[in-house]
C-alpha cells in the first residue's frame, strides 16, 4: 500500500464475512490515520487528513445505514443505544466541520484534531461495547455476512487515493464533497442490502 492510499479493511486478506470484525478493523485504520496526520506536516499532513475524512465519512455512513438500524431492532434497549451513538457522531461531525474550515498548517488545527480524535475514540469504544458485542451474540452468520457485504459496498465509495488535478486540496476537504460522498455511500449500501435508494 502506498502512502497516499486510504486503508481498506479487507487489505489484510481476511475474509469479510463478519461485519463486527470488519468494523473493528476500520476502527484500527482510523486510529492509524490519526497517528499519520499527527506525525506528518505540510502536504503529507493534508493528504493524510483527506484520507482520514474519507474513511470517517464512509465508516459512519455504513454504521448509520447498517449497524444502527439492526441494533435498534434487535438489541434490548437498542433505541437508546443508537440515540447515544448518534449524539456522539453529531459531536464528532461538528468538530470535523470546524477542522474543514482550517488549513492543516493552521495553529488551531492540531488542538481541534486532538478533540476530534478523543471524540472518535470514545465513540468507537462505546460502539464496540454497546453495539458490536451484542450484534455478534444475537446475529447468525448469514446476517453478519450480509451486513459485511453492505459495509464493503460503502468502503468502495471512498477513493483509495486522491486524483491529482481533479480536485484542489481545499475543495477536496470541503464538507460539500464529504456530504456528496456520504450520499453516494448510502446509495451503495442500500443497493447492497437490496433496498431502493
């Protein structure tokens, strides 16, 4: 994998027939991208941040379309569990919107990135504890595989590398393209799950 590729959860060669394992690997990929953004500077930091934003957008959209509806239906107290996760996601999106308005070299960027990282990590731990473990316990392998297929469809929507010359760095990081990516991802997930957009 080159430096400019967004990690894909299937890159480790494991079979993606378990949605929980797939999402846990995405959580690891997100942690690694936060590390990469922190450790780099200049254009490398901008590139790593764009990849982080793309993976977060795809991951959250997949969860909203695949994991949360299942948790709401299948888990005891599922509606409250999902409401709590959605509140965490909203807080993270607000921080991300603030970051989107900053250049990665801006002195305010790193403190905001650290806030986003803290929010995202707390959210990931809550998902793993309150949703993922219960999904694995209450779901058969067929449903786990069907949900994994939908998450893989979402992943395919995040381009693995930015296309030079197609988008300026500023346009690439603007919320407009992220919102459009989330919309395309929702459509791909719904199609993979056999639902009409």
